[in-house]
């Protein structure tokens, strides 16, 4: 197959070039400026005049719930939602049933994705107090990293033994991606909240329970351990201005200790609990407006290295209740790119910085092979987006299996018109190629 995307503005590696992209089979074979004429015959021509072409988004942090929790979501449904959102690659987390803490469980996930995923995929291996001896048997060319829950909200994956933490940071052959919240502080805050507000405190108290101190204390410990052992540490979903003081700005040399922000904490603030309630309950909690604004500034000053989603679907019934009963997590992958482009319209950052945070840096941080950039010879993973094309999120357009989103009723100004995955035109102006299956990602 030979495809042509013409007339768009190509955003890549700090530049915006008006021109065309030639795709042959699964790779980019040519990048032409507007004065160059594409040569030869094409099986498909996409007129992208007025659009921007970006590298396909790499989401470094999703929970697709398979295996074991597939009433909420599964690899097929959530990878479909990803494609609708311009996300062509995802890295899935290990807190499934069974947990991805054995080599057998890891292989089962790869097999399921090969059968079901519409996007490219890989899986984090989960750390426990006792499984660091398995790290030496991991194929580092197949996985992005090791997920460490230093404050666990799901299952029994909390790693809280000092000797286990030391061993994990000392022996991990790939980046350690850490969920950082201090469980002792959270438990003490919950006890106090119940004394004041009853057995299931209202969700407005969620950021008081999963507090700034709980986040900072745990993140500081993770940074200290990583420095002690010279490990590569990537802190997931940073939520507070105070935590940002622990990170150095991203440079071309790429720091060994990096931070991720996710859409929920960049988009919402504590005032939104009054409007959206438990729909925006997640761990760590959505915090103050001041924290959100600090995170937004850090997108540009380099202390936030990448932006992911922490996409975590639950059934609507699971979201009922307050701080105790309502499940934490929300489905965001379909709307992550549109939400970030809304921040571009608001002057928070540039479209080039969006590409840096959601495409280039995830590829560099995890050593992804031949993805994340628009380069000749790289895989043709591309998102074509149109500005000034308003659309409103309704239950009918939500692709996630759970069927809801905190974005419901919101009107976005940017629309994902086309998504190409390995050269395949998987999303074409709302028409979805359900037959397509993505590829396992390879790491250098």
C-alpha cells in the first residue's frame, strides 16, 4: 500500500512544516514541503488541508482491565477508544486479575493484545515485595518498565519493605515507574475524616485524605532511593506544586529521574468536585487550583517530562458513594489529545510542546524503537487533527466499554479526523476499521 497525506501542517521535533507525508506499507517513506510534488501512484490520498499532522500519541499509563476485570473494560474496547483519540501506542499497568507480577501473566497479556488490540501495545511488569529475582529474566526489548506501587490503592501490590524497595531500585533493568503516596499518612487522614464526616466522607474530602503531604513524602522517598542506586525513576501522575521541586527540567541529556502528569490533574481542580463529584475521583486525588496551575507551568519549564492519562474505567455503579465506597479512576484516553489541544487554545502551551510531551519524550524516555517521531523509515503512526471543528461529547460517541466520561457534555474545539497505525488508515472521519490489529512495541 502507498498512501499520501497532503496539504497539512506537520508538527514534529520543534518545527511546523506545511507539506505532505508519503506512507509505504507500514512506514513513512517521504516528508515533502509544500513546494514538492509527490510522485507516483497512491492507493489512498487524504486531503488534510487545514489540519495538523502529529505523531501518533504514546500513552505511557493506562489500565485496560484485562484480564479479570473485563466488565469494566477490555483491550479491544479501550484500544478502540485510543484510536478515536489519536493514540496509537499504549503501555498497560499490572494491577489486573491476575496481576502482571509473573512471567506467565505477562505472556498472557501479550497474547491477548495480539488478538484484540487495535493500537500498538506493551505492558509494565509489576513489582512486589518478593519478586525482584524475576527482573533478570525479563526481556527488556519487550517491556517499557517496572511498575512500583509505593502507595497502593488496588489489590495487594503495595511494596512497603525497605529491603524490597532497595532491591527493586538496585536491580531494575528498565525504568521504574512509581505510584507515590504514603499509605500511613492516608490511613491516618481517613481515620480522622471518618470521625468528622462519617463512614463514607463526601468526595470533596478526597484531596484532604490523599493529601499533599502523602504525595510529597512518598515521592521524596522514591527520588532518594533512585539517587542512591543510580536507577531510572519515572514518577507517575504528579499532583502537587511541592512535588515539582524534586525534579530537574528535561534536557537533551534526559534526566534519570522524571515526572509524569496526567490529564485529570491538568484539566480539573478541587472546585470541580462540586460539579462532577466522584466522576473525577482518582488516586492521587485532583487537588487545588494552585497545584493544577503549577503542573501546567511545568509542562513548559521541563519539570513534567511526559503527559499520559492513567485511563482507568469503572462501571457507573462503582462510582457511587464517597471517599470510601466510590472507585477511583476515570476513562480519559479518547479525549486526552483534544483536552491538551484545548490548553493550546488557552495559551497554556504550544502545539509543538504537546507533541514533545505526548509523543517524542515518551519514545525517548522508554527507548521506543521507530515510533514517536515523523521521520523517514519510522512507523507511520499519525494523528490528523482539525482545529475550529467543534464537537460535543455524548454517551453515543464514547468508545470505552464503561460508557461514561467526566467530559460528557463538554464541547471540544479540536477533532481527531484520521488515525494511522503502522500505515493503516484505522480511523477515517469517524469510520473505524475494526479488523485492524496493532503491533507489539519494541524497545531499544
